[in-house]
């Protein structure tokens, strides 16, 4: 009886997971309609102007037509992202079936929510951050400090013998950079929006700057120049083929705390803008401590935004860094390095009249080696 109940629960969870994936795909497919609806609001506002006011902005409608062209182009890229996405991840056999998708298209499941559509638009901006020349400065501000910390501590070892885990890997650029240096590196993310895009870039974009996207086309405000909204971005800025075919490089989808349970299995866990995605950040830290090999490192850079803060029916433990530091020490970490006020941006439009940035915390925490026993000392 207990086995039947467990099997039933497992089937329900798998069905919900497949239907969630179907909803994510549905949100991508809804992109063009959603974006054109917003564009229509601007067209209606223009049409409501009197003739004198229209005469003062003669190029306004032409720009709206350009925006529409950019939206349609983005949708063509999205269709490429969605091609052959059923078999993407190491730990997934089949992500979605036709029956799953048909259930999602029912009236009680559609259209996608505003939050789901914002994730689609964020994914387009994430392409800029991780895989374009335009995102280089933002990317290097976040990735260079953590890579330097890892190389400083583990660089003397044979790279292929060093296992690095990057949870919250997003579109996979940091994982790619470690793998390009020869390290055994795995990325993990729970966001299927991100994983669909990373799968496309890493596995199907073979040539440098072979693709174009218009990431700022949804930004109708805070534009200095009219053309800024329709500025194109080319990607990827480096060919993913620059990794050796025998490199140990992979991406895994799913809940970090459920997938990674094997003790003493990673030499470094590198987290960038990740720790504050937790419902319970203490659980994240305990998981990392468990899976790190003795002498292994947690290398972190990011803010403490806490993505679930204030959301109804969602658990969210929101610690200050002062509290977080005490928790790390209590778990057993030894903090080797701390740096405050590391200024970083996240998917920021560099030409926008409004700029947001984070004063991040960067730290390196070590899981100590076992202390020698009395027997070891005598021998």
C-alpha cells in the first residue's frame, strides 16, 4: 500500500513537472502576441494625438514599425530555441509530450501570466549578459572575481581532476569558461526559460556572432536616442565549439538541493547571483557543505535580494549578510576571503537613462580538512 501511494505521488510530481515545462514553452510561443499587444498601446496613443502634435514627431510611427519588425525577428529566434527541446538534459528522459502541451492550451491554463512573460524577456536580456560582446563588462565584473578565486586556490592541480559545480548557471557562460580551461564543470539551473536558451546556444550556435536578437525592444521608457530601443545584439561572441570534445562539461536541470546529495563530491561550488534564490538559504549552505570535498571551496558573489521575499504562500528566510556569515561558521565553513561593495549589474541596458546596480558581497569559504586523530599523529 505504501509503495502504491509513493508511486502515485511520484507520477503526480512527474506530470506536474512536464506540464510546467509545457507552460514555459507556451510562454515562449506567446511572446509575439504579448509584445505586439504592448506595441499596440503605443500606436493607439499616437493615433489619439491631434494633427499638430503628430506633426512634431514625424518619425514616431516609423519607429513603432521598426519595433514591430524587431519583435517579429525575436520570435524567429525563439522558434529556433524551441526546436528539438524534448531531450535536453542529462537527468531528463522526455520533457514534454503532445498531450501535456494540449492540456496547457486549455482555457484554464492560458494565457501565460505576466510573470511568465517577463521571464521570456529576461531570457533575451540574459543572452546579452552571457553571450555577447555588449555584455562583456557586466559579465566580467561578476565572473572574473570568482574565477580568480578558484584558480588561485586550485590552479596548481590538474584541471581535469578538479570538479566544479555552478548552481544557478543560467545560460551557462561561467560553466563554459571553466570547461574551456580544462576543468570538469557542471552547471545546474531550475529555470527552464534559461535552460532552453542555454541548450540552444551551447549545442546549436556553432559560429561566432551568427545570431541577432533585439533585447531592448520592450523598453519604451528611459531611452536617450530613438534607435536605442531597437539596437541589435549579436551572439554568441565566442563559438561554443572552442571546448575540446573530450571536456567534462554538462548542464543539469532541477532543484539544486534535491539533485546534489552525494557527500564529498565537488572541489568547488561557485555561486553567482544564486544564494538568494533559495526559499531557505540555510538549506542551500548545508547542501553545499555536504557535497564539497574536504578542503573544497564555496566561492560566492551576489546580493541578497531574496527572490521569494513577501510572496504569499511561499517560504522565504531573509538573512542579513551578518546572519548568513554566522550560519556559515556554525555549519563548519572557514571563511578565507570577504569583499564588500563589489558593484555589479544584472541584465542592465547600458544606454538606458536609468541604471540599477548591486553592491555585492564576494566571499570564499572552505570546508576544512579532517583534523588528524591521535592515532594518525602517533603513526
